[in-house]
C-alpha cells in the first residue's frame, strides 16, 4: 500500500507550487519619489520693518490640487498627475509654508504665523491657488510650469478687504522629466511669492487699526 504515502508527498508539493505561482503574480509596487521645494533666500531689504502682524490662511485650491500629487496638463482640458511622484505634503500646506518662510526671510515684519496658531495678528492673507501644474502647449514636447495665485489682504479679525492682487508665473522646464518640472515649479513659486511679499508689505498696513 504505497498510494497513501505517495499522496502525502505529492499534495504538499502541489500546494507549494501553487503558492509560488501566486507570489510570482504579485508585482512590487512602483517606486515613489517625494519632492520638496527649496525656500527662497532672503531678499535685499529696500525698506524698513512694518509695524503690524500677519497671519497666512491655508490656501484654497481645487480638490485635485489639494493633495500631494504633481499635476500635469497634457492637453488644454485634461488634468492628470505624474506617476510615481509626490510632494512632501499636501500642496496647499506646502505653499503656505513657503509663503510664511518668505515673509520671515524678508526681515521686514515683526510677526508672521499660520491661521489658528494662537498668535495675534492685524492682517490676514487669503490665497486661492488657481493653477499649480506643468502644462504642455499645443504640439510642445517639453512643458512649462504654470503658477497662478489670487491673493487678498484682510483686516483681521473683521475680514474687511484691504487689497486684492493676482500673481502668476510661467517657467519653461529644462526637460519633460519630473525633476526638471519640479525645478521649474520651484522657480515659478519663488517668483510669485517674492512679488506677493513685496505687495503685501506695501499694502497691508495703511488701513489697519493703530
């Protein structure tokens, strides 16, 4: 009676073979590269320090941009994300941090903080992120980084509007590869942030309470 011992050897072998086949079908996840943006250097001071405090509200954006994915527009009406590439945090949080640090680096404002930090403020900066993406022009093989921010300065905490301004930048990427696109986005954000800081410091204080 050798049938039973033979089956006892064959069945485990078949089970192991089946498990090996299943494991071979499980693919390793695609690698994800995480990108962060370098913050702008302190500009040369061309004016004195302002006598009011600022709070930067978390920027508003569309649902797709309110994530850590890098957006790309291959066609005018198509918005996608780059595969295997993430920002280090949700994009509006990253932009908020970038702007806060730009004000701090200016050395011209006594206090700048994030909303709900508990730090008293006289003026609030509200930003709508309208575009923050790489864009392929018709027929182009290399994209441009396109940044568009709509900013409001509000008397705080009454929220009375003090000033409104649009800021935008379009920077050609050196290539279509993601690191080159990130570098172009960084350059565009630094440009718009620098312009926004100068504008806010020039327009934030005239109508605030003394």
